[in-house]
C-alpha cells in the first residue's frame, strides 16, 4: 500500500513538473507577437482619395519580437511582397516592399509564429509609376 502511494505521488509530481515546464516554454508566446504593421506612402502624390497606387511600391514595416520571422499577405486585394517573409531585427522592426496590383480595398496582415497584426483599410487608386515617385489618380 505504501509503495502504491509513493508511486502515485511520484507520477503526480512528474506530471506536475511536465506541466510547469510546458507553461514556462509557452509563456513567452503569450505576450510575444507581431503587434504593429505600418505602410508608408513614401513619395506618392495622391490627386484623388488615396495616396497609394496600383503598380507602385511602398514600404511596409512590422514591429514584433526580435528574431521571429514575419510573413505578409494582402487580404481582399492583390499585392505582392518582396520579400514575403522577413526576420524581425534586434530593434523589433523589419521591412518589406509591397506593390498593390489592383485598385480597390486592401488590408495587409503580418503573421508570426506567436500572433498577427493588420493594417486598417487601405484604399488603392490607379497609380502612375514615375520611377522615383507615384502619381495616384
């Protein structure tokens, strides 16, 4: 009987230790994630309702946990990223280039292993790419 109690106590203690270890390993993920995505209009000149034009490139900057990989995608719009996946630097930031392919409504998401963040609605107009600048009509 005493041996059985010691065995159950040992099993319980081992299970508790495993659970505590799992919680410690997952604790950083609870607060570590991508928490901000910014899109810079750069040198775009918006003549209409938008500063972003299809066919022109913009810098997207993500803030998150240093060392994590973040990958980007464009929801409800067609856009390409170069590169699509970046590693967040020691300053907590990483950037990529986004080129919307079509006018209309876009939303950019950045995902990491621990979580994701998104921009607000971005309206993209028709862009005239002049090389160093973009005119949006």
